C-alpha cells in the first residue's frame, strides 16, 4: 500500500514536473528552459539513484524523502537560477546600454578626430603659407638692407662731396674782402681821375693831353669797379650756393640717418622673420605630429567603434538568449 | 681829426653863426652883368655830377676837388642850408645843403665836392657821384632857366659821340646861391 502510494506520488510528482517543465519550456528564457529540462531529469535521476543504489534508510521514508528532496532541490535550484538570470539580464541590459553609449561616443570621437584632422591640415597649410611669407619677407628685408647699404654709401659719398664743395665755397667767400678792397681802390682811382681831369681842365690847352689820360684812367677805374661788382654778385650767388649746399648737406645727413635707421630696422625684421620661420617650422612639425596622432586616434576610434558594435551585438544576443525576447533597439 | 682841427672848426662855426645884417642879395643887374654863358659852354669843361637822381654841371675851373665825404661838424645857430663845416686841405670849409636848396633829396651821400664861389672862397656840398668831366652843348631851353631866384644858370647837354645818348644837365652858378637869404650869410664870411 505504501509502495503504491509512493509510486503514485512519484508519478504525480513526475507528471507535475513534466507539466511544470512543459510550462517552463513554453516560457521564454534560458533559466526556465534549463530548469524545464534539467529539473525533472534531476528528480528522476535522484529517484532512480535511490531505487537502484544502496540505501540504508527506511525504504518507506526514502520513498517519500527522495522525491521531496528532489523537488525541494529543484525548487531551490530554480530560485537560484531565477536570481542569476535576473542579474544576468540586468547586467546584459546595462552592457547593452554601455555598449550603445560607447558606440555613440566612438562615433562622435571618430567625427571629432576627423574634424580635428581637417583642422590640423588647415593649420598646417596656413603655417606653411605663413612660413613662405616669412621667407619672402626675410628676403625682402635682406634686399632692403643691401639697397639701404648702397644708398648709405652713396649718401656718405654725397655728404663728403657737399662738405668739400662747402669748403671751396667758403674759401671763395673769403675773396669778398679782396673784392671789396678792389672796389674801394677803383672808387678812389676814379676820384683821382676826376680830380686829374678837373686839374687838366684848369690847365686849359696845356692840360688837354692829360685830360685824355685822366679820362682813360677813369674809364679803367669804372671798368674795375664794374668788374668788382660783378665778382661781388658772383660771390653773392656763391653764398646762395653755399646755403643751398648746406641745405643739401643737412638733407643728406638726415637721409643717411634715415637709411641707417632703415638698415637697422631691416636687420631686425630679417632676424625676426628668421626666428619666426624657425618657429613656424617647429609648429609645422608639431602639427604633422598632431595630424599623425589624429590619424592614429581615428583608426583607434574606428577599431573601438567596431569592437563596441561587436560587443553590443554580443550583448543583444545574450539578452535574447537570456530573456528570450528581442529588444526593440536590437 | 686832432684838437687843432676841432678848434679851427669851432672858431669858424662861431663866426658863421653870426648873421651879418649888411648882407645883401645879388641884384638883377649883377646877374645880368655876368658874361654870356653861351660863349663859355663850348670852350670850358664842366664837371657832371649827380644830385637827387638828377644831373648837374659845374664849371671845372671853379671846382677844387672831389673826394670822399669827411665827418661834418655842425654849426650852432647855423642856417638850414648850412649842414656844417669840414676841413679841406687844412682850411675850414662850409658845407651847404645844395640838394635841399635845389629841392631834391640825396639818395646816397658818398662824395663831397669843393668849389670856388665867385669870391674865390672854397665852398663844399655833398653829391651822389661824378659822371664825367667834359664840354657841354647849350640847349634851346637854356634862356628860360635864367632867373635870379634859381642857381641853375643854363640847361645843356653832354657832348657825346654819335653812338652814345646825350643827356641834359643843369649848369649851376654858385654865385647865384648867395641870392638866397638862406645862403647869404656865407657871402661875407
């Protein structure tokens, strides 16, 4: 009676396990399917183990406790599986979200890296143009220095020439005193001639020849005076020329100073452009390194993107496998 | 100028400063009694000089000398026509303002002409310059200038060659200067 009862219970339990397993098998999810397949098998295996194996317990008690143990164990295993599966599902969800975010970040990083690469290329090109302009400026500055040096040399030559001319004109101007003396002598000679002519006139017929001589002397005196006036006029013009030369000398001096200042500025510009060119070369090299790093970053980001996509697909597959449901974002 | 010259000039100045009440003008008859100028002009030489931009002539025989302008000593109480006195060959000579008398102004005063007056005394005046010593040709206008109130006795023109342009000059008679009250003080000095 007891054996039948036990068997009935076993059958009932077995049927119940089968029904429960079918129910679970119809459900979705790895844990339920595992339990549906593994649970009855475990109960049946425990029972067979008890029946076939050697047992020291009371057969009646064993007939009862064994299926109960199987059920309880299966239930505990089922509960454990549900917890694990839930956690796996949660982690899978988080993994999917993380992989999605990672993928988006990777895409954004790839776009940023591409944009950065473009900007770096533009900066590199601009730096190269600036470098070329700096080189051109440096060449122009050197040319300016060369021309300024030639102009400076010519200006100094002109300055020396004006100084020589000023000295000559100053010496000529000193002749004005001599000319003034000549003019005074001519005036006195003329007066003497006039007085001689007057005395000759007083002498009447006897002084006629002397009056001719006096007239000639007066004529010579007048010519001398006229010549001295002409020389004085020439000296006055030479004085104007001296002032003009002095003005030219001052102008050339200012020009020489300006040229010296220009040459100095040219040297400064040339040095600055050389330093600028060197700095631009360093910037260009750094930009090339940055561009290379950008390319490497882009490649790494793409690999990361691919990896994250693969990981996301794995997460989706795992989620489907665990939960038995295909998510919308999958 | 030494102290002796200054003393002489001061004595002469003091004597000239006293107006002589017995001075009398040259009469018209005296003027008319002068020899014909037409007869003298061609035969005598004249000194042509400039005064106030105009040309005047003085008979060469009456001119003593032409020289640079010496320093003048003003006379106390002197007439307006007398500018002062100066030394000429050791003699004090009156320097009259001939330009002012003739109504012209000196543009430059560089020379002093000294001449004999009709009394044979030296008389000086400032001129601008001497142009020539030559004979003159009387012009047709000569007679009209004959006046007892004007020292210009005749108008003549310089006898130049055909290539040169002759210029008119005014012949001055120093004796006529004494007809003026301004100058008459010198007549008997």
